[in-house]
C-alpha cells in the first residue's frame, strides 16, 4: 500500500514538474529566421544573415531577454526555392508559433510567401531581399506587417547613379544588366534615376545569367563612347563582365550593386579584376568598433564571411523586433507592428534607429545610410574618393 502511495506521489510530482517545465518553455519568445543557406547564389548572404541573427539573440538574452522571457531563435533553410520557402514560413508560424520573422535572402522567395505572415498578423523584418514590392504590396491594408532593414534596389541605384553622373566626364553612361527580373528591374530603376539627372544612357545591354562571354555587349557599349558602366546583376555574372572587359582591353569606371559582395566575384574574376568594381553597401566591417566586433563574432561560425552587411542587417532586424515587443509590452503581432511604426531610439550595428518606420514607410534604411565599397584582396572595405566625398544629399535623386 505504501509503495503504491509513493509511486502515485512520484508520478504526480513528475507530472507537476512536467507541466511546470512546459509552462516555462511556453514562456520563451520565439523569433524565426528563414533564408537560403545551401542551394542558390544567395546562400552566402543567407548564412551571413543567419549568424548576425544568432548574435542578436545571444545579446538580447544576455541583457535579460524580452519582457523577462528568454528568446529562442528558430532557423530554417529555404533552399532558394519558393515552394520550400513557403513551407518554412508555414512551419515557423503554425508549428513553432514564432512571434516574428527575420528573412529571407531571396526577393523572389519573399514575394512568394508574404501573404502568409500578412494574413496571420506576424511581423516580418526582411534583412536581405531588396525587391521594392516586398514592403509595398500590402501598404494599403489597415496594417502592413512587412518591414525591411536592407538595401532597396532603387535606393542603391540612387547612390550609384549619383556617383556615375559625377564620375563620367561627358555623361556617357551605359547600363549592362542580366536578363532576370532582378536585372530588368535594375535597368528601369537606373534609367529613371539617370533621367532625374538629365542623363540618358548611351547604351543599354543585357546578358543571360549563365553567359560567360559579354564581349559583344561590351563592344557595343565601348562603341557608344561610355566611360562609365553600371552593372545590374549578381556576383557570378559581374565576374564574367569584368573578365570580358579585360579581354577587349576596355576598363571603364564600373559600378555594381551589393550582390557583388559575394566571394564568387574574386573567386571567378580574380582579386585584381574584382577590385575594379565599385559597389553599394549599407556598412562594412571596417566602419566602426561595433561592426568590427560583430564581424569577428560571425567569423567564429562562418570564417569565409564576405557578405558582412547581411550579418549587420539581420542583427539590427532582430534588435528592432525586440525593441518593438518591449515598447508594446506584448508579443501580439498587431501591437508589435504598431510599435515598430512609432519605435523609440534603438541601438543597432549599422546605426542608431530613431523612428525608422512609419505607417507609410516600412524601409528602415535609405540611400543616405549607404556607402560605396570595394574588394581589397579577400575583404570588402569602404571606398571613398574625391567624387564620392563631393556628393551632397541633393545629388541622391530617387
């Protein structure tokens, strides 16, 4: 009899502790991260973002968590495809019960799943994907749940276009873009931005994303007299453009977007040619003590890091979500979204954010936050020359 009573007591105690454990676990606040980390040309960006995300979670917990609760990061690899990306977001929201999402790396994947967090009222801060539509698709809804800390395509082109106009001696600027939707959107943005400066491109050429010889397009650009070329494509294509420039002994001032931060560029073009390309970037590791420290932490898990802005942007995305939860005193999606739109000063790695979002603007970074950067050996460093230093806010047309 006594044995039976003891057994009952033990089972009851175990059950009680089990419920307590479950309650404690339920108190954890989950934030999801989804991005390609294995499959496509942007995987390197996704991995960099993942470790910036993890660093932010670690720092938040060291400071006491959010609302006195531990924060748990839930990471998913979307493998660079829309179907898998949709699956990961559904898992994060429906199975993991995350209170917010940071991701993805690929704009196409984001556009495939935006409707899910919008319908479920889960705030998302996009740290890498740059397509303009990501934050504007649901702008007319009573509440738009999509925010971004990344380099919007048109804002990048605003900086590149301003530099190109001042760098080109006779305002003879050409555009060379890949034939994907990304590249063709870039042609439109670059043409529009140059028009604001009163400049019409002397040539506009395209190349296939798998092309390896762009000498035909470059010969046409050269014949048009262009002394400055804006490349709109990711690193592997840009590397082939640089190699083709070398083949025909034509090395104009060459500008490109931040997708060229990928190590594919120096690997495929060689370090000397890679250094010829001037790129837009939101930050670099050598910008400040904060960026240097984050870079060192990320390299512990990702020693070959070159796409540092992705780490910094993901880190800041988490910090802004956390700050909004604290300000809202809640993890409720609608309350957090409202807090994001009236957010008090929040320290990030890239900058101190002071009301970075509003009801009508969900872009936390703009052209005024961007820099120019350049490859130097195996690292990306800030690039400043007299032309860049001469740029004024009035030059940054958009």
